[in-house]
């Protein structure tokens, strides 16, 4: 009888991110309800067929009791998720403090917070200590679940200390690290008190990835200028050890958006929106309510456009959907009030008894609602002051194959490097330039719109999230194998 060959087990991929892709809500003392998010990273990893992915991260809830932790761990295991339990104090110092108050603004060129820069180095130090402690807790969980041959993929600025912790546990572990935000110029990074320690920790990874070639170049410059190491075309070399550094631009699951447009609830929403805004051009902004997204600048540019183009005043409307984030941070509360104040003033100035020029919603939209808006609007305005990539611009393009709307895109979003040829690129700080680009978009001929859309649609549908994840993971695998061969020679 023929001997059946055993099917090789798929290699395991441990994806480590600050947050697990699930929302956990406590239902009873020992029971939880879990909802898997359909975010980009989740669908990207579903596409990596040759690996079996498991997630490791914080579930976003404080579970102080051991019985509760056991119950949640058991429920999460069904979703292939492994929790890291962080207490409230650590979350406050590590997540709200060091991650969101220090690294996030710094990496987006907004500088270090004033109070930390001036006097309270103690608060900076305690936040950095909490950051390292939290990263060590992530490392402990990874190490506990790691099996020989696994590939470990660490994500984002929350976990810059993790590669070093993991390699200390096991120098043979294959570790990759990917940054979703920009990596700033080395002159910005060098202002960070813990600049060297963070760079050295990231360099412990085998492969370090960024959205764009510029971010990768900034990282290599920071390593050469701050640490005095050698930059090579492959990455950074330290005492004969190479850390590969490269650009891996993320994409979206474009098929998911294109398919959704045919779904009856989306068609229904589209019909309603068309009726609601009949006779007017509709412009769209979809952002997290974050200072990096340039929402006040966008609205002020729209005001300038209305001011200078009275003919358009009752013919165009801006829908700005801004999902609130980090609502307990004072800067974000200030931003919300500022946006409300500007919107109120402009609507008071240009509104009529029957219509207002800006509809601003402080909330998240469900997937179908979002697809419908992407499909019916004439122009999308993405005016981030800095943005690692910006997936909203990709999602808009994916949903516009019928209408061929115009994308106005900040030159400071990573997406400008991939969608720049089809979009109108703007400097979001230049209100006049953005106002003029609104006029250009609204008046653009259908031939020109078609030409621009075609370019961007081809990019968005070929450079997908699945392809991004597959490329990163297989390159990480190859990098480690090559390094092992080199060492043996
Ligand atoms: P974000 O800063 O969150 O991501 P972005 O890339 O635009 O920015 O992704 C936002 C996601 O949230 C999109 O999928 C969008 O559909 C959704 N979203 C935003 N506002 C919404 C709303 N009001 N309702 C419903 N959904 C909404 C970080 C980096 C980016 C980088 C990504 C991926 O800051 O630069 O592109 O990670 O690496």
C-alpha cells in the first residue's frame, strides 16, 4: 500500500501588538463576550496562508483577579489570542504616558510634551521605566508560548523594547519589528532622552520594517548618527551583526471593500445618501480624531474655499466623520472642542435655514455605512500633518471605481508615495493651497478623474494587506536563514 506522506504542519507566526484584535466585555463574574475586530492587520494575516497566526497582546480591560484572568484566557484561546495582563497603573504610565504622550507626538514631528521637557524628568523616567516593564511583560508571555521554529512579528512604537527582551530569552528566536507610524528624521529622534536605548533594542530584531523608504532611511541615519554604527544598503551593522532594515508599504484588503459595495445594506445606504444630498457635491473626511490627522486645518481650508467661491456655497457639503480616540488625554479633549468650535462658526457663517456646509460626526461608522460614504462622495480630503501610511485614502480609492472621485492627499502621509500620481497632493499646513485644491477637484474633467483614479485603483488592488504581510514574514524567515548560513561559513 502507498505510504501517505504526512502533511507538514504550518509554521507558527506569533503576532505581538499592544492590543489584541478583539474587544472583551465582562458579562458575568467569570464570563466574557468577545468581538473580533475586522481591522487591516487581521485581514492581512488571514492572507498569510503558509503560516498559522496567533495573537499576543493586551485585551484592553483591567482584570485584577486570577479567576477572571483564567476565564478570559480560556475564551481568548478560541480566537487564537493570548492575553498580556497589564494593571491600571502600568497602562497609565506605559500606554497613556510613554506611548501616547511621548512617542506618538514625537514620531509625528509634534515634539516632546513641554512639561516633560522642562522639569519633571521624574515623570519621564517613571514612564520609560513602565514602558520597559510592560515590554518585558509582553516578552514573558511570548517566551512562555514560543516553540522552536516560530516566527515572532512585533508591531509598532508600543513595543520597541520587545526585540531586545526576546533575544535575551532566546538569541535564535526569529524576530521582526514593524513600525506603523513614521520614523522621524534623526534630528527629531535625538531629542528623546531614551533615544539610544530604544534604537539598540529595535536593532536586536532580525528584520526591521517601515511603510516607506524615507522612514527606513531616517532610522538608519539615527543609528549611524546617534549610535555611531555603520549603515549599509541592507540595514545597520554592529560588530559584524547585520539588522536588515527595509520598506514594506502596507495595503488594504481591497476585495473586501469592492465586494461590500454589492451588499444590499450598502446599496440601501447609497440610495439614501444620494437622495439626501441630491444636487450637491459631497466631500468626505474620515479620520480618528487625532491631532496628526489635521482636521482643524482641513475645515479651515474648506471655509477659505467657501469664502473665495460664493458660487459653491449652497452646492457643496463636507461630511467629516471623526471617531474619538484617547478621550481621557487632555490634548485630545482640547482638539475635540477646537473642532466643534470651528465647525459651529463656519456653519453659522455659511449655513441657511435648510442646509449647513459641514456635517461633523464624532463617531465611528460601521463597515457598510463607511463603504457607502466612500462610494457616493465626490472628493475625499485626507490632510494628515503626518501619517505613517493612511488607509482611509486606500479605502476611498477601492470604493470609487464607479464614480471616480478625486483624492486630495497630504504630502506628509506615507500614502503620498504610492497614490501621489493619482491624487492631488497638498501641504496641509498651507490652507490656501488646500482651498485651491478643493476647487481643482470639484471642477476636474471626467477624463482627468478617470485617468487619476485608474492609476490609484490599480495600485490599491495589487498592493494589498495580504501581500504586505506575506512579504514581511517570508523576508524575515529568509533573513534569519541567510544569517545562519553566513555564521556557519
Ligand atoms: P490610523 O492612524 O488609525 O493607523 P489609518 O491608516 O487611516 O490610520 O486607519 C484608520 C482605520 O480606521 C481605517 O481602516 C478606517 O476605515 C478606520 N476609521 C477611521 N475613522 C473611522 C470612522 N469614523 N468610522 C469607522 N472607521 C473609521 C495607523 C497609522 C497609519 C497607518 C495604519 C496602518 O497611524 O498611518 O496607515 O496604522 O499601518
